[in-house]
C-alpha cells in the first residue's frame, strides 16, 4: 500500500492501493476496506482513485458517498 499524502493534514486515511477495478483504503487505526466497481460502483471508485492520487479529500468523500464497501479486509 502507498501512504496517503494527506495534504489537508486531518484525514482519517493512512494508506491506499489502487487496483484495476477497485481501491483498498487503510484508515487510521488499521481497518482496511475494499471498494470496487460492484460496491459502491465505478463512478465512486474512480473518484476515490482520483482523490487518493491527489492526496486530498478521500476521507471526506468516503464519508459522504462511499459508505458501502465491498469487503472489510482485516
């Protein structure tokens, strides 16, 4: 996984891994979730990927629009 840049300085996201059809996100505290094109859907996952690469806004986006996840991984 790649460390999340956290440009705003207050993110709950620690790291992420971009997958072909999804993204894994590890939050502060260690919980890791898989979001994929099935759940919550391609539009949301592609936006999560964009925000992860930008290093800003990922945690807020997930809280607002990506609450459904495909699977908890830990």
